[in-house]
């Protein structure tokens, strides 16, 4: 598989007018293979297992929010980077999930060829199915290099998507609190 991938990279380099045998490009096919192994490693991980490994009983019934989870993904249409942040909240229903598991789950979905709209839905659905909370809210804000580097070339444009479940749809106050929290200033005092 690696040899086939590397040969494809060599062919691509040749097609664009490069010499894959020049010094600076000799190891490029190997480097690209390793990069894509990492950037698409989410295909070999199950986000539901990651979440399910850290469920804990809890009497908490207030919103749990993990915000500003940075991610990098690849656009499935152009294989160009998507760079952004994810905000994930849920209202527990007798159990909570380990806080580090939420960013890990985001990375699993981000490390697949993606469109932002689908990734947002996948994150919300995985949380809803595994921890069965009273509600889930997910907002993704991202820059798309397929918009910035080619096509319309709009460097400062961002895309925002959301997926809401349960109390985040049914209760206007819950929804309002979620959006207020993710849009509040990031002042942390310890």
C-alpha cells in the first residue's frame, strides 16, 4: 500500500512538471505518505469507544462545555486543510464523560476527509448516542483553504456550523446560555 501511494505521489509530481528524482523531492513521497497516515488516522479509531471508556456516574444536571477545541482536517473535495475550533456542550443525564475524551473524539472525526457540516453532525450524534445526555450542542468555526487558496480566494472568511439535540433545541434558555458561553471573552484567572 505504501509503495503504491508513494508511486502516485511521484506521478503527481511528474504531472505538475517536477522531477521526483531531484534532491529536494527524493523523500517527498515517503513524507506525504506518513503525513496522510496521520491526517486520516480517524478512519482507524472509533469515537464511541473513546467516549465509552470514560463514563462516570454523576448527579450534575447543568451544562458541561468544552470550548475552543482546535482541529485540523482535510476537505474531501480538494484535500486542502480546514483549520478551526469546536465548542461542545451537553447536559448530563446521570453520567458524565472524561473531559479529555471530547477533544479526542473531535480529532477522530477531524482526521478523516470531511466537510464541516457533516463533521459537526457526527460529533453531536456520537455524544448523543454514547452518553445519552438531556441535550447536546456543537458549534464548529473554521477556515477552509479551498476557499482561501483557490477558487474565490477569500482569506478572512470563516464558516460556522451547529448541531443541536434535545434540550438545546427544545429549551430557548439552554440554547441562549450555550451561545452566550461560547461567545463570551476568554479571560481565565487562576
